[in-house]
């Protein structure tokens, strides 16, 4: 074998090795993305029903309490689901910011609840920070009534939560 053939073989093997490395990196990235996708709900519609999560109470009691979760995905013009109906009682409200514009501010309004109480409910789920975050959540513990999550900019009601 002459020197030219050896150089050609070395270049060929280097290219094959680079392609193999790139392919392995792609497969690794794909598997990480798939795992994150599956962990976030696997593309399921958030309105498929409440999810139960466990939250530990203080260690002294030795008990575990369960709390249901409602998830809302909010875009620039709509929310999925547009309506949540449930019985009164606290639940974990999870709001995902899927808006393309970072200036989407949300407010909580209700025709049946005092404004001071609404401010506290909005802060409990971190609603004032929604525009700057991709995800806000907290325990929603409100009296019976109807609650509107609205776009502050347009005034459009994106989601109605009805507690009876």
C-alpha cells in the first residue's frame, strides 16, 4: 500500500467515525427529547381530567394528603380547556404559558367574589408573573362561584372555572 492509499483510508475512516458520532449524538438527543415529552404528559390534551398528586404534610403527622390537579394551557388567543367545572375544594392549578408573545398578562376575575379575595387567589398561583414565566402553579382554594381567567390586554375570557 502506498502513502496515498493510506491517507485515503484514514480520511475515509475519519469521515465514517464522524458520521457515526453525529448519529449517536442525534439518537441521544432524540431519546432525551422523547423522555422530556413523555414526562410532560406526552402531548395529551390537558383537559383529559384531573391528575392526583401527593403532597407530604408535616413529618410529625406521618400522613400524606392527596390533591387533584387541573392543567390549563394558554396561548395568545385561547386556553385549553376553555372551561373547568368541579366541586368546591382546593386543588392544584397548573397554568402553562404557550403564548408566542411574552406580553400576555393574565388576570383573575369573578362576578361573585370580592376583589381583595381575587387578588389573594391570583397571587397563590403566581398569576402576576405569568408573562415572564413558562409555567405558573399553586393551590386554588376558593369559595363556590365562577372565576374567569382573562387576558389583561384584550379583556378576552380564556378560561372559566366553575366551583359548585
